[in-house]
């Protein structure tokens, strides 16, 4: 992955004047295009009770996730980034794509309010290192700035 290209593309395409769905769609595509070894990138949005499927790149996915369930629901409930090196060992993992082996989920929070989560899956075990985690959290901060 070229980290500079990832951040540069995000800064070029994310625009406060655009609809949020447009921004989320472009951001999921930018991540998928610039980060190797991914099979799913997308957003789950919080409606006040559950997470529902938003814009994404990859195979069809679960449409609703309860708070505290799976990696996404746990990250959203605890409001922390979760890096799961092997999803098959995560208690309560919600499988969508049988090719996924590792996952990172980053909560999207603005003014102490949960907006949703960025969810990224990889077919490689141990795919998400500290540097990639930091870069993806930076992307989420760019997104929060335009919400």
C-alpha cells in the first residue's frame, strides 16, 4: 500500500459539499483500490439502535448488526478500534464472506455521538498492522471532519 496515495486520494474525493452516502461510497472504493489483500470494505451506519449496511465494496453482506454483536457491533458499543488477526477465533464473529480471515473495525464518532463503523476484511490472517491501523484511523478522522 502506498499510504500517501491513500490519504491523498481521500483528501481529493471527500468533500463536505457532497452527500454523505457519496463520500462513504468513494471512501470505500479508495481504500479497496489502495490497500492490498482486502476482500471487503464498507460502512455500517448507526440508527440509534442497530448498525445497518451502508456503502461498501465486496460481496453482499449482513444488513443489520446488533450493538455488541460480532466485531462491528462490539467496536461500535465499546467505541474502540478492533483489530482481529483471525476472525475465526473471535467469539460471536458474524461471517459474511467465507474468504475473510482478519478484520479491522473503526468506530466513527462525532461530538460523542456514534455515526457508524468502518469495517474492512482481508483473506489474509494478521493483515492489519499498527501502521495500517493508524492510517485508517486518520481516514476516519478526515471523514468525521466533514460530517
